[in-house]
C-alpha cells in the first residue's frame, strides 16, 4: 500500500509519493547504547563521545535575503580551512545580495560568504575566517555504509544549535527527486536513509558513523500529512542524507572553481505511460521531445520522436534516470541506450559532455 509523505526541508515542506517504510525515531542519549523506540534496533555508538568529537565541526547557519526579505536557518560542517559544506536550500535566499551568518559551537558568530552552490544536488559551500573554534570534520566513505549500522545526526533542528540524535542506517541507495529552484528539481542521488530524528534545520548538517566520520549530509525528512493536508509535527524517523562521497566531490569542485559543471545529454524526454504506449503501438519508455543540435544525443543518432527503452541495460521509465547520470557520470563517459524509431529497435552510445 502507498501513502503520501512530505519531505520537510529548512524553510518549507516538499511533497513526494513513497512506499510505507517501517521506521521509528531513535533519540540521542548520553550513553554508550541507544535503543530505537520499539524497533528493536540498538545503536552501538557512544553518542557522548561522538558528540564531543563532532560538535566543534558543526555550525548553525542563518541566511537572509537582500534587504532583509525572507530567511532560512540550517546547519553545516567544516570540511577544510574555513570552508563549510551545507545544503543549497539553506542559503539560496541570500544568493543575490543577502547575508549569511554562521554560529560556531562555542557561541562565536561570524559572517560568511557563499563560495558557490549547486541547485541540482542541493549542495553549497560557504567561507568564513578560520577560527580555533572551528574544527575540520573527518570524512568517511559512502561505499562503506551498511544497512543497520548505527549513526548520529548533528545540527540545529528548528534553530536549536548543537542538537544530537541517534539511530541506524535504515536503507541505502535511495534516489529522491525534490522541488528545487525556479520550478526545477533537485536530486538526492544514492541517499543514505536513517531513522535518526531529522527535522527542518538539520539540513546541511552532519550524519556521522561511530568514529565521528561524516557519511552524509542530512537534507530532507518525511512527515505524514493529515486528512486536510496539514503536516504532523516532528520527525517520523524517515530522513535522507546526501552521501559524503558525492557531497565532498561537489564541494571540492565548488572550492576549486566556484561552480559545478555536470554532464550533459542534450535531449529532453517525457515518460510514456503503459496505457499511452499501448494506444500508440510503441514500447514503454522515454519519448524524446527534442535534442540539442550537435549535442551528445544528436551526435549519437538520437532524434525527436524516438522512444528510449533502456538506459545502460535498465528499463527506461523516468527522467530521473537521465538526471542521475548527469550527476554521477563525468564528461567523456559513455551511456548506452536502446531506442525505437518507426517500429525498429536500435542502440546508441552517447558520449557525455560538460553542460554548456
């Protein structure tokens, strides 16, 4: 059975449709072991030790738009020097002449500048003057994350700085599409799912393992709306974090160049529902609305009105599949697609380029 969930982020609530997932809130306790309420899951982390180690690396972020219009709050982690990794949606309100302020764990506050941001992956990097109060967080590896392992989330939910919660990794490799800027979408690729309590304001903070290593950037948390669409308060134990391997790669590119250049297919598509495919006598897949002249898809032989049926051997069902590859693949990488044209099947090898 499906249910409608809402993904709550700093400054707003995003709507998605997802399957029912059995997950319960696990609260952070100052003890070596934390039981997830009623789930039978036990956190083996010494949460106190993890908190003492990581909290000096986690900051609270306040962003205000130009002229004081609008504002958001969130969290961030110091990744090197005075550079702070956070979510784009936390600071985007200040992108055009606004102000960003960072509060360190010791109570010191400083203004920050936006080094760069990437709306597609919902990541951004800030810069502050290095401080003795700002300790660089240790980076882990997303590849080592296992379902069931204990984790700790640190940040400023609802503006409450220095908040610590604990739980487990409840799933991995979720790809979540959420509304982004200017009616576009942001994509959380290979997200780490956790039942550690995550609420608005945790966005951009730290999800760490028992060694205090960053494994993910908490970004969205689900909530169940009531009959009239109102959102129930508090975490329901279903949160998602951007994996650190992707987040650190994006952050390094922002620090080095000030921007992120994703890979580019040069085509636009819409999914073909099974009923429409049957009526039109074509296969289910992605209908090619148009291609960029002399772009990667056009050079590979893809044309408007083609129907892409597989992508790298997997059935083509959603535009998200293509969007995910623009994030995870590099310019020069090759993506193989099968497509149909006038009832005949063909294959093409698309060599991706950098976004123009």
